[in-house]
C-alpha cells in the first residue's frame, strides 16, 4: 500500500527525491486537468502543468502542512494559470476555448459538446474571483470550504463569488 500523500509531502519536503516523484505522479493528472479547465487549451494546459511541477520542486521545502497538500497544489496551479493568463494578455492572446468535436461525433453529442464549450468559455470570461470560485467548486468538485482555503478567502466569500458568477453567466449566455 502506498504511503499517504501527507507522509510523502513531509518526506519530499525533507529532500526525498523519490517521495517527490511519487507526489508528482499522484497529482499530475489533476494538475493538468485543472489547468485545462482554466485555460481551455491542451497545449497550454500541458505547459502550465509542467511549470507547476517545476514550481512544486522549488517550493516543496516551504510546504508547512497547515493546509492539505492537494490544496497547496491547487493554489500553485491557480497562480501558474494566472501567470499564464497575464503573459497571454501581454502577447495579445485570447483565452476563449473552443470545444473539440470530431467528425465521428453524432449531431446530439456535437450540440452538447458545443454548449459545454460555450459554457466554459463564458466561465473563463468571468472576473477572476468569480471564475476561480466556479472552476474550483464546479469543475474540480471541491466544497466551498476547500475552495476558500485554496483562494485564501472565507467560505462565505466563495459562496458570494459563485452566486455573482451565476448572475454574470446568465447575461453572457
């Protein structure tokens, strides 16, 4: 049975390279998935995920265990996405995501995929705090308390951002 994540984090913080490798292996898919949901582009998500892994390597010695390791990883991922977005804005890139539909898809599936893509593209256009709250709560399926821990705000504030995001999305869609 593999050691618990928190035990691996302590070992990695103390310089155990194998424990760090196990942490990356255990979290990479989630990091990539989160990055993809935030940016909507597979290549960019891969770049962000790789950058997060590098940042984790640099920052692991500072992991103090006050929050769950997964919350700490989400926070680093969120910051990496924000850095990517700022860099993209400087380069004049657009954050709109397009749904990937293959010709083999059935029309009903294409329509559902297009609607899904439009929804997440609209979510990505929300103000930063609203977007982050929605992505953490709905895309990552975290509780409001977990999202609050990652965002560094109170749980009630997450609820407020989600509520405001719903109102904003109604006007965007």
